[in-house]
């Protein structure tokens, strides 16, 4: 049986709650998406729209307001390039946790 290459084209992890709730929910969602990819032999990767919140397009008022109540912290690292909880979700998914 041939495998069909599979990829998750983009993750933009955000949700509407307190900052702590957003970051914890973001970790869970990211974990589940990465774990799903790891579980599929043909998955070739998961793509994020950047590395840190410093450069996120959601920081621009025009686009951020279209995504709902902010602030938005959609990427794995914060503005100071420190890992956010979603990084632990990614690592847990790769280690099978």
C-alpha cells in the first residue's frame, strides 16, 4: 500500500480566555495536532506561521481585531524568544506523552 504524504499546513494557536487559559489551551491543541501528525506514517510536518509572537501578524491592529479578543500569542515563543507552554506540548507529542 502506498503512503500519501500528509502535512498540517499551519497552526495559529489562540483561544478566548485569560492569558493563562489561552496558553494552556494552546499547549493542548498544539500537542494534539503534533501527536496526530506523529501517529501518521505519511505526515511530513507541521507548520507554524512563525517562531515568536514578536513577529506575529496578529500584532497588527487591523488583523488582530479580525481574530477576536486579544491579546494574541499564537506562536511557540514569546516576544523575548522564551518558550511558551505550547513548546512543552510539542515536545510531549514527539516523546509520545
